[in-house]
C-alpha cells in the first residue's frame, strides 16, 4: 500500500478501536464522529476518503466499520468492505488490544510503493489477525511514512492469516509490455514484534504472464518459507530522514526458501528449479539511494505510459543509481538447486546447482555453477563441470554499462575499469561443440588478478589446458598461421604470472608459457624496472605518465619448434613448386642478409644472429636468447614504438642479445 493508505488505515484503526473507553452513552455516535474527523483530515490533505456504517460497542469490546475507500492522486486507491475487531481491551492507557480482527474485501489498485513503474491490482477476500496489540494513539508529527513506521514498530500480533489473494501487474508498453496475474496460496505470518515477523509462509501459487506475445506464458511457485522478516527495516527506505540516519546493516530476511519454481512460455521456453534458498539478507539504509531510484521509477512509468523509452542519459542515470544499491546490500548465500530448461529451438540443459555469496559491501565472493549439461538445437552436447567467478562487483558492472550506454567507445582508450568487475574466473572440465562438429574441450581455465578499483591490476595469473579441432580456427584469422594444419586436434597449454613488487619498484612476467602440441612452444621471462605506483593509478593520464617511465630490465625468451615450421615449409614449397629444403635455405639466406650489417657494426651480436639463422635452417630445434638494454635506461614505450614503426629492427641498436643454454 502507498504511504497515505498506511497512515489512513492506522489513523482509522486507532480512532475506531482505541479512542472511546470510558463512554457508556452515545458511544456509537462518537465513534462515527471520530472516524469522520479522520476522513475529513485526509480529504483536507488532497485525498478522497469515505466510510460507510461505523459501530462500536464498548461493553462487548466490538468495533465494526464498512465500506472504507481511500484514494490519492498518483498513488491509486484502497477499499475495504468491512473491518471487525472483537475482544477489544485497553491493557494500559497507551495500548489497545483486540483478540481478533477480521478484514474483508481488501482491494488496492495503483503503482507499487517500491516499484512505481509497475501498476498493480491486489485482492484479498479476507485477512485475520490474532491477538493484535497497538498504540492507542497515532504517532504525531513527521511525514506520512514516519508516522506509519513509528506505529508499525509498536504493533504486536500473534498471527496474521490471508487465506487467499490475487495480484495483477502491468509494466512497460508495446513489445516490452509484461502483464502478470498471480493466485497466491494461503499466507501466514507469525509473532510480529518491533517491526519483525518471526516466521512467514505462503502456500504454492500459480501465475500467468501476458502482454506482448513474446512474453506470454504461465507457471507455478512452490511453498515459500521465511524467517526473521524485518518489515520495519524495509519501511525505513521510504523515510528519508531515518534512512540516512541508519548507517549499520539491518537484517531484513534471516532466511527464505522456495520449494520449486516453473515457468512455461507460449514461445516454447520451459524452465524449472527444484529449490531456492537465500540466507541473511541485510541492508545498510544510509547508502542506498532510495529516493533517486523511486524518482527514476516514476520517470520510467511516465515514459511507458506514452509508449516511449528512456534516453541513453536517463538509462545511464538509473544504472548508476542501481550501482549504489549494492554497496548497501549484504547477502550471506543464495542457492538454486536442480534446474531444467528447454529453449524454443529445442536446446535443453540441466544444472545441478547455482550458488552465490557472500555479497558484502558490493563484492560477491563467488558465483558458481556446478554440473551444467545439455544439448544444442542440433543435438550436439555441451557440459561444464564447474564454473566459478570470484570477486564479482555488480555495482562496477552497472557503472561500466552506464558509461557504455552514453559512450559506446568509453573503454577503448582506458579498459582498466573492466578489471574492477571481477577478480577470478575458473572453468573446469567443459566441452562445447564447434562449427566443424568436433568438440572443444577445456580441462582447466583459471584467471585471477588483484588491483585498485578502475586501475590496471598489480598481479595477474592465468592457466589454460584445452584440446580442440584445428578446423575451429578461421583461415582468415591471423592465428591460423600458428595452427598445425596436418593435425585434426591439438592440445594447448598456457601459463602466465605477472606481479608488481612495490618495494623494489619492479614488475616481472614469470613465467609466460604457451605450447601448441605438434606445433611450437614459447616461454619467456620479462623484468621491468622503475615501476612505481602511478602505473596502477585509476586516473588514465597519471597511469600513462607512469608507464612512460618504465624501463626494460631483461627479457629471456625460448622458442621450440615442435613441427609447425616443417609443416609451413612444406605448404609453401607446394605452392611454389619447389622442395622444402630450398625454401628453408632461402629463408636462412634472407635472414643472414638482413642482419649482416648489424653484425658488421656490432660483432658481439654475431653468436645471437648465428643461433637465429641456425634455428631457421634446422626444424625441430630450439632458440633461447636474453635481451638486455645496451645502455640504461631503456624505456619500454620506446621499444613498443620502435616495433610498430617502419623500421622495427632499429631497436636492435638499443639492446644486447646473448644466447642462453638450451
């Protein structure tokens, strides 16, 4: 219910039930007079408010009211057919007790309080409250939600039962229009005190989805059980003053479990989960931009009513507001078990479990999928034994998405924010079909990094072990030159580890290792000097300036030919109509000619040049070299610029090259 309805209901409840003890004569007339006074006050504040017959019997402890109707511009309307309280007592001058309260014919129509872009219609034929105790007077002063929250936190009740209810919602327009109709099972809430319900439950529900044809469908929701529901903490989000004053986390749900879920769309999508569990959901009200989110929701509702979409700037603003939500949200764990799904194209999948958590101060410790299996539309199988994403920051993802919404090229010049979105990715025992029909198998993929937000990482490691068909590489791709085309499948192994040493102001890449079976292997060790913390600054200009001061320490590189060179020689020989040996000698001669002047000017490079020529002349051999600055310092940026210039070999004048033991 909207805030005005909450206050109106509270005021009428107190006026009708708790304001007339001590009167024996004309009590019914006084009750009606006081109810009318409350309604008149609501009307004076711009609302429509009226009630039918009102009756109060002080001796029997019985209060009854019929045909209550309250409406507010832009907030919808609330109607109650009848309200009956029995066993009314006054245990103290400030408290009122009713043994039983029965409310019939509850109807609400209007935008949802926390989601104003969604229009809702709620119907509950009956609501029963056992052992209701509440303040004898409505708290005075403050905004509507402050009054409602102050009252609710002082209400006690043993039990609230809603035998059945229905909810219809509508949001969006055109192809994005979604309409839902939900028939809820019986709802029971137990032991309300201090704004918290000890437990709550709802029997299985059914729903249908309409609106745009692509969204049409139906489904069911199993029994829902919840513990430790702090409604007061949720209402804080609608009270700006108290929200901003509460800087600690408050648990709004101790635990929620759902005994299954299923949805089927008319387009052919079918998905079901065996169980869903969420534990320890807490919010930090002061950092959640509730007012901004609500205002954006109203703006989207206004646009939807005109069948318009928000501008890129408005979408980005909403995303940034939602990003702030994650800093004020903690969740201990989320677990979904037993998923089965079928896509409209006939592809199928099962998932043993999806687990997430904990989410703490905007960082999700892990998101994992276990045993995903299925088939694509053409029947080809796929599987993932385990996928784990660690250090996920949903807020950072929203910030990046917001930037891309207004500037699609925002990451081109500075991709560092991408490293803030996640810290670890692990994939074990996965298989997926390729276009050639042969499967691609990943035995292990592990990537992790650490660093400051929106900055380059200060450490990075990666491991890959995979097997796949050579036909999976597009011949037009540059990487095709590294594929042993005479082999149907190859194994790929890669290991990378890079780390910054702040105390020594150095950065090392050790190891870098890449091997393709029956093709080649490359290993390298890189050392960089004068690497200070400015390189890892979140400010692009500062990071670029810091990178300009980085100098080469040394580079060790080892290349082993495992058959690729011979295969490429044979391929070139066939194309030219000559022997592979002739092609090999042609390459070796060209290399000697190209580097002869360098050796003449710098005889100390002779052994390295001869090792390089020998590597070209001898397939299945190994070349191992160490490159160091000829004179320090040698800026890394200068090396990169030289390699991209028209004369990349010019950089040889700036380095020493030595042959390493193989």
